[in-house]
């Protein structure tokens, strides 16, 4: 456990002088400010404004995760993965630490984006909005849906390159938006890139519809079982693959 804590601290120190921390800090502030400015003059209804912002947060996550993972793995390319692969007796800890740090900073970013928007919507725009507890729950759903994305894009960056990861992140961005429509009904839970946006929309629908929103929450619960099984499968597959991983050429 002490070794794991030291690895987390080392990972944070490596990222300290890169764009990653400023990126995580700027995105939620700029996103919340831009939407609050737009909503101050738009004619949308309050439910549409809130759901629109949460949808955009969920849709943007795959591409944002691809950028973050590419930036982090680029640090390992500088020393040809020697520190990354040789720093632990049990190699799986290297990937676990990286995933923990990246997803942890991602959680803080998502929480900040949702809470800043919620606070600004109530106090700056003077609108009723939702309770802060509901905003935190929405942030939690967005974050939980993003966990497999970190595993996927770490895998893509370690096997291929940042360019491949970001291209797939852009495709996942579009697929996530598409699966918010009727085309995603019955299918979205099998595509991790759609988990955050669709899950948050189901939670928001269940809360916003009151007693008649039970169907949304029931669908979310059923889908959660499938998502958990798929996440477990992804963890096992990537864990087995990483056990045999020996690095790649860094000039591709």
C-alpha cells in the first residue's frame, strides 16, 4: 500500500509541469462560464438548459479522456517506457496507478464542471435549477461512466499512439451523441463511450419526472448490471494483455 501511494505521488509529480493539470482546471471553468453566459440570453426552458449542459459534459468525455491519456503516455515515451514498466515488482500496479491518478483528476474535473454550473445557474442567473445533491449525483454518474474510457485510451496509447487514441476519441464523441437519440435505445449500455451521457440523462429524467420517472431509474438500474459486467471484462482483458506488454517503438 505504501508503494502504491508512492507511485501515485510520483505520477502526480510527473504531470505537474505539463498541460494536464491546467487542462483539468480550465475545462470546467470555461465550460460552465460559456454555458451560463449563453443561458443568460437564451430562451430555453430550465429543464432543457440543465439537460443540455449535462449532455454536452457526457458527450465530450471520450474525446477529453483521449487527450489526457495521450498527454500522460507521452511522458513515458520520453524514457522509452523504462520507468513505467520497471518501477514496480508487480507490473500491473503501474497501469493501476496511472488509471487511478487520471480517473481521480477526471472526477475532480467533472465534479467542478457540474457544481460550478449548478452554483452559477442558481446564484448568478437566479434560476431554481436543481439541488446541489442532485448535481453531485449527476457528476458521479458522469464519472462512473468514464472509467472504462481511461482503460481503453491507455491501452490505445500504449499499443499505438496518441493520434490513434484521439481519432477514436473523436469517433466516440460522435457515437455518444448519436446514442442519446432513439438509435441508442437497447444498445447504449454495450458501448462504454455512451455510458456517461445516457446514464446522466436517465438519472435526470427519473428525477425530473417525479413519480412517473420510475421507468427511467429502472432502465438505469438494469443497464448498470450490464455495464458492471462489461467493465469487469474490460479490466480482465486489459490486465492480461498488460502482463505481457513490453513497450513499443516511440517514433510511430
